[in-house]
C-alpha cells in the first residue's frame, strides 16, 4: 500500500481507525507491516547516480497508542519491540527507523564512491 495516498484528504487518525477496523479479526501474528524509505544520491560532476532502500518490519497494534511521531507511528510496533513508534519516542525511532537505515546505506556508498 502507498501510505501517503491511502484515503487521501483524510487525517492519519481517520486512516489508522480505518486500518484497525479492517484488521479487527486478524490475529497478531498475521498483522505484518513494514515501512520502506528510498534515498537517492546524484553527483553532477561525474554523473554518479544511485539509490538505496531502508526497511523496518513490524506489526500493526490493536489500537492507537502513543502521541510521539507522525503518520502511522501510533499503530506500528517495530520488530524486537513491544511498544509502537508512537510510544517509543523520537529518539528510539530515529535510531532504528527505515529512514535511518536508508541514509546509513546512502552515506556509506557516498563515502565509497566519493570523487
């Protein structure tokens, strides 16, 4: 699903409630979800272009939990955690998120292909 385009013109709270309603009879072990971030680098000096992806897998919670973050953070429980991103807070999310993973890869490749 393309999360930004899902239920366009609705708030994330409305979107999350809709998702939870549709999943109300889905057992926890089948409530799989993931966030993916694509990051791209382009250097016009040498025409170098590459893209990387970062991903974090997890589960959809049974209810909206926590006030931290944005988007679907209050219903997403990352693998290895028992709380949603909305409960874990920005510091934890920044350390393990799909964006962090994508940009770590991007910076690594930039350092390898520098110049």
